C-alpha cells in the first residue's frame, strides 16, 4: 500500500442551518487502500462525501486531491468516480448507453466490454436500467463510477438493499479496484463489509471522528467479550466477577459482557464448576462500532456503549489527550 | 491539452444522444408533446376554422414547440434532481454545458417533429402552399425559438419538486399559450388583453413564424429582440437556480 494520500482533508466543518453536520474532521485516503466510513444515520458521512466531491461548498477546512487540486475542479473530477447513496439515472437508457455516456466524460476511460465483464454485467448490456434487478442496478452504478479509471473511488453505501450474493460480487469488484491501486472511500452500515474490505476505518458520530484505525485496532478499542452461560450463580455474583461490565438474564441463560473474557471465564468456572453451555465470543467490529457510538442496543438488548465509553475513551480522545 | 476540452465533443454528443433516447422512450412525454398540438391543429386549425390553416399552422406549431421545450426541461430536471441524476452528473466530470445542450437539442428535435407533422397536415389537408425556403424557415425559426422556453422550463425545474413540476408547468404553459393568441388570434382579444399578449414570448415566436411564412409581415426585429431579452432573463434565473443547488443537499 502506498503511503501517499490521494486525498487529504483537514479541519472539515459544515453546518445545515443551526445543525453541525461535520466538526473538525481530518481524513486521509491513501492509494491502494479501502477506507471505510462508519457511523449511524446523520453522523455526517454523506456530507463528508459531498464535500469531497465538490457537491457542497467548502466553507471551513481544506481538501486537497491528487496533490493540489480542490474538490469540484475539473482536474480532480476527471480522476474521481462516485457511486452516491441516491443515484437515480435516466432509467430508460440501457446499461451500454449509460456506461458509454459516462465513459465520454473521462479522458482515458476503460473499455466498455471489459468493464461490463468485470462488473458482472455481461449479457445485460442491452437491457434498460429500469428492468434490472437491485443487484444489477448497483453493479451498473458501480460501473459508472469505475469507467473513468479513477484514482479515487467514492462509494456511498454501495451494497444497501443487495442480497448476500450480490453484495459479495460487488465486494469482489471493489477489491479488484483496490488491487489496481485506487484509493477507495467506502461509506457503509454493514460491519461485515467494513471488516472484509477496509484497510482503515473511520468512525463518525455527530459530525466528529470517534475513532480511526485498522479494523483490528478499532476492535481492540473496545476490549470486550460476550460470554453466554447457564449458571446457578445469580446476577449479583456474576456482576462481581472480574471484568464484567454488564449482566443480562435471558431464556438461554446468562449473557455477560466482559472487558477481560479470560479472567471472567476463569473466575466463573471456579465459582460454579457446573456452569454449562459456556460460549465466549470476542468483540467484532459491530460490537466495537455500537460501543463507540453508544447508539443502538445489541441483539440481546444490552446497550453496550455507556459503560465501555466511560472506561475506555475512543482512540480519537486518546490521540487528543 | 486540457482534459476537459479534449473530452468535450464526445461528451456533448453522448449527452445529446442520451437526452434524445431518454425522451423518445418516455411515452408520458412523447405522446402528449407530439400528438396533442397536432390533434388540436387538426381539429381547430383544419376542421373547425376553415380558411385559416396557414395562420393557425404558425400559432399551433408555436404552441407545440413551446410544450416540447417546457416539458422536456421543466419536468425532466425536477425529476432528475429528485432522483439524484443531476447530482451524479455533477459529481462526474459531465460538462454542464453539454447537459443543457443535450436537452436543448433533444427538445429542438421534438420541435422539428411537431412542425413536420403539422406541416404535412397543413399541406395535405389544409391546402397550405409555401416555398421550400419558407417551410425550412418555419422549421428553423420554431426550432431555434424553443430556446427561451427551454430556459424557462429549466429555471422552473431547478426550483420545483417533481410532484409540483407538472402542475406548475401546465399552469404556466396553457395560460401563456392562450394569452399569446396561439389558439384564438390576439387581434380578437379586448384591447387591454391584446396589450398583454404583445409582451409575452409565445406571441413573438408566433409573429416570427408568421413573418417567415409570409402570412403576416410583422416587426420581426422587435419580436427577435423580445425573445432574446426573455432568453437572457430566463438564463439568469437558471444560473441563480443552479448556484442554489450548490448550497443545498440536492
């Protein structure tokens, strides 16, 4: 991976009326790397993307693309491909007509036949966009973003609404672009997607960067394991086990959230040697994301963010400190 | 060579092609745009008001090309904004000049089709006889005369929601056509209404059409100047609406 950033953003801020959509956001997008932008709805992801693409006026902060280009400048736009969240096209044009149209905007476009093949659209060239399936539409939009052989590919929730198979096909196309050296900014709600594709993750919430790092680093920011067990110990005793931050009773036994799964498990088995159906799961990116944003309960109803954030400041907070 | 300049001609041609294909595959546009004015001309210009086929050819053709321009720009742009198409084009290095030109040329092609269909009816059923140069001049004037209406449609499309656009554009289109004397000659209006008509752009486009066909020798210079002034005004409204898009999340 090249260390030379294709895009450099410093101190980005943007307001809609009295609402701060972004506040002091820094972002680097290196070549040959996927940078995932994570955050709940309203976190500022789309605003950041629109600033980067020159679709919104840059009022505060700086953005430099490909060295010294400003967003929206022709020299920058011709090297950027974008797949936007709401990307309606003239839907009675065919796949080929759309790809040829977008190819005409760029100085050195890809061969249409090659691109159609690469994006899994072979055989669909003559089909009108409004007669494509959801996955085929998304792949066509991806092809429109990629047709100019861009150095920077901006993908705003590209796999929303796709079935797992269609999602994986699009992932493969994104991976192929990364392998060619493109810088890719991927905004997504799917943690599995970020975990698989991202070289770096930036977590946004309320317009601010909460954390940044590799997926592994983000996971480590929330050192928490989930322990499921059937035990005769009550909630009080389980809560007192080392590392436990949350205890929840459920029909399938107890669920413990622990900052130190090993110590908790060891103490649990000492206190209750008959404990059964023990399952220990490490923190995944989704757990980390939820903990960092503190915005949504887990599937077992536990809101994990509060306790963890009190004890474990985000990477951004640590960097600031 | 500048990248934008190098790719411009190809992009323009592709945008013109895409706009034309898009419109021609939209029955909600093609059927009313092509058929309504031609049907109106057949009923009113040829069957119900005999003897005025040439005069009404000019006014009903003006009515037709005006609709082709207003609807192809106004409703289409309002919908494309809402769907994100305009934003996608702005994110890509699509030349905005090509986007507008593509729509303008597509509207002109539909305008020419309307004039051609009406001309066939006028010559075949209405007994209208013009010199070849006059037929060509009629088509040329009406095709070029779509410009102020394209710009008006675009200005409206940049401001209106897709649900409001059809209603508002019809509210603009139909009264403007009537008040400009395209259905009933303005000479039959009361004096005060006639004075209003003489300041409206469709009235002056019809005057140009009447002039080039030798139907009525109006002041074509004045008519052209009024249309140019309206074009500049509407272009300013387009520029203002386009800049407004930069400040909002559309």
